[in-house]
């Protein structure tokens, strides 16, 4: 019976109509699961702030948004999201007003749909890009499997559909940029990368791999045109906003959030979490601040990863290098939030080729979900005496357990990439 069912599935999936149906059905079911989760409580700090930003964008318009949120005075509610995110706030804030939910006053289910739907749609678009990328190299079923594994990742769904964060937006543009570069569409890759930067500054971690691919496959001419398109799109995107100096405007947008969290780790279970969370990272030790040590460690790591990529730059190596850089960014740098591991999952899903990467994907899914769920439960708990939220205390068992597992997975990821790049090409086949 099972073999007959499998034969029918294979027969159905071999037809064009069947393939289209399966792709649409999986994405639709994933969206339905997310919609069902929208009724759950998100972060009691973040969601009201996002709602207010939607209101301000819709009511004040793009030109006055940053002034209206107090960014010129570095106010507590100052929006630390770059300009492209404000376009999303404006669009869905306007839609909320059109539907009679313009104030987001109750944060009922409709409000939550309007607040959480955009990032989930971007995530499903990322899942489809993963399908397209894998399909260009393998048959339909492996591509469908990679898309399905990503579309139903419980950790990323929790981040977007329960917590209500927006990490899928810049992840989509990162994946789209890398996908375009892999198809030698260099100028398109540069333009899409600018949209990633305009959404979240940590997208910059993709730059070494992307620049390497464009220079290697397209040469200086395509690299120059890609850079021009990159700068042109950034300039066009910020035109509607109020500014006198575009460089100062962009500098303020990208530093306001960074200087606000001068901590070793902001609830991210990385190496710095072993000190405890929210310790000042400007404290100097052996001649450098903790921030300086983290930056230097990541810089050396990035050079090492790029050297490995250069050994054998073809195939899935750029994807593995990009995912390893994002993982290293999360583990080695200070000022990391729990969510900054998010893009790793899309990059890994694009590069499935061995059981080792599947083990890495599953392990990181477990630690990422545990990190998100435990931190959110603490943030949403209100102490009846102090009325303050709970934070993970120093020396808590979760720090030692999750950091240890993440460290093992980090060195495991390095070993996977080293093995792939330094061994014979035959090891790159599906195992």
C-alpha cells in the first residue's frame, strides 16, 4: 500500500500541474498554520511599539516618520529600523486605517494579522526562492522537500507568527541577492542587496561572499555597475524622508539601534552569554573592549571562511560560506539579540547536500526555538511586586546548556565546511 501511494505521488509530482499544485498547497498550509498562531500573545514590549510605528507612518507619512518617533532626540521609542521597513509600516498602517483598525488600540486578532502578516509573507516568498534554487540543480522532489523543511521550521515560525518579529524581510532580500548572483545576474544581485541593507544592517555580513561572487564571475565591470545600482537604489529609497545630508541621515538610522544596546549579549545564547546577559561591552580587558575583542574575533573568522571559499568557490560553497558567516556573527560578536540567527536557516535549506548539514539544521532549530521561547516567556512575565519583566539571571542553567550546544554546532559547522572545501570533490555529493 505504501509503495503504491509513493508511486502515485511520484506520478503526480512528475506532471507540471501536479508540481504547481504541491508547491501552492504547501505554502498555503504553512500560511494557514501561521494564521492560526496569530492569536497567541506576542512580546508585550515589541508589538505595541510596532503598532505605534505603523500608526505614525500612516498618519505622518514617510517624510516626517523619524522625527515623529523622536529619533532626532534619540527618544526611547525612536525607530531603529532602516527606511525600507518604514515603507512596510506605512503600507500596512494605511491598510489598517482603511479597514477601521488604524489605531491598533486593542491589538485584537485583526490587528495582529496586520502586524504579523507582512513578515510571514516574506518568509513564504523565501521558501519559494529556496525551491527555485534547489530545483535548478536537482529534481522536483528534493526541491519541494527543501522548501517544505524551511516553510514549516517551528523556530522561524515562532519568531514571526508568535513573537511578531520582522527578520524574514531582510532574509528574503539576502537570499534573493545570493540567488541572483549564482545565476550571474550581478546588477540585480547588487540591487537586491541594497534592499536587504535598507531593511536590517546585519545584512552586511553577506557582502564578502556576494562581492567575491560578482568579482569572480562578472569581473570589475559588473562589480562597478552593481555598486552603482546599489547606491542608486539606496538614494532613491531615502528620497521621501526628511533629511539635509543623506550620509548623516543614513548614519543616524544605522547607529541608533547599535549604540542603544551596548551589551555583551542581549538574550542571545552565544559565547558572550557565558558572562551573563546585558553586561556592558565597552569595558576594557587586556587593552580592548569586549566589543573590540568580539569584532576582532569575527574579522579573523571571516577571513578564514573566505579563504576556505576561495579554495573551491563553485557549487554550494558560497551558500555554506554565507551561512557560516551569519552563524559566526551570532556567536562571536557582542550586542547580539536572540533573533540574529534567523537567516542561517534559509541559507542552510538552500545548501542541503549531506546528512551533516541536515543535523546542523535540526540542532540549530532546537536551540533557536528554545532561545526564543524562554526569553519571550521571561519578557512577558510581570513581577507582581516590581511590575518589571524577568530577565535570565547570571549563571542560569539554560545559559550553560544552550551555549554549549550552540558552540558544538558552531565548530561542527566549521568542520563541515572545512571538509567540503579541503577534501576531494566527490565528498560534495549527496550522502
